[in-house]
C-alpha cells in the first residue's frame, strides 16, 4: 500500500471525529490536524487527502487559508499520485453554503499541481445522513486502492 496522508482541520470537533473514524482501519494512512502553527509535513506521500468543514459563509476554515499556499508548494512539488477532498457541512444551519468549502478549495487549487484533488470530492453531513460512514469509507477506500494500483470507478464514488 502507498503512503497516504489525511490532512484536516476541525472547527468544533466534528471533522476531527469523522477523520479519526475513517483513518482507524488504515495503517498506511497518516492523520494530521492543521493548527494555527505552521504545519510540519513534507512530501513522501503518494496519496494526499484534504478534509475541512465548511466554515462561516462558505469559506475554508482559517487554518486552511493560512497554510494552503505552503501546502500547495510542498505537496505540489511531491506530485502525489492520488488524492481528494473531504468536505463536511451542516444542512440544518448552513443550507445555502452547505458545501462551500469545495468552492473555496477550487479557488485555491485550480491551476496548481494539486488541482487533481478537485476530481475526487466527498461531501458529508454526518448529522443528517446516517449512512455517512459507509459512503465516506467507500470513497476513501477507492482512492487508497487506486493509489496502490487498484481499480477506481469515478462515476460510482465521485459525489
């Protein structure tokens, strides 16, 4: 299996909980939470997944905004083979901006070596979707399998 990294931020703990649950069965998946301190991560990962809640009025969580230029430089130079975006939202209170982080990531990643992450997006509302874990696990497994040479059916897993 390839070395994989799931890099996330969490505004109130929900994204942290989701990422920990998804990463638990994958020994080759490194889990790293972004904080206000500069991230200490380098290349060396074949698979890179960014995870963020939709924040405010559809923006990225503030630690993503602060560190994304550095992360694009570090991971873009490493050319990960695979990756994706995991975005959490809350339809109850943020229906208008439910998956706004997808658009925010698009503005930052489009035209960079990490634009490929935009091709594999999983949007979740764990509070409203009781099958969220199965959905996200299937999505993550497909990316990790493809990173190790396994099959990936984009039509089935891209949402």
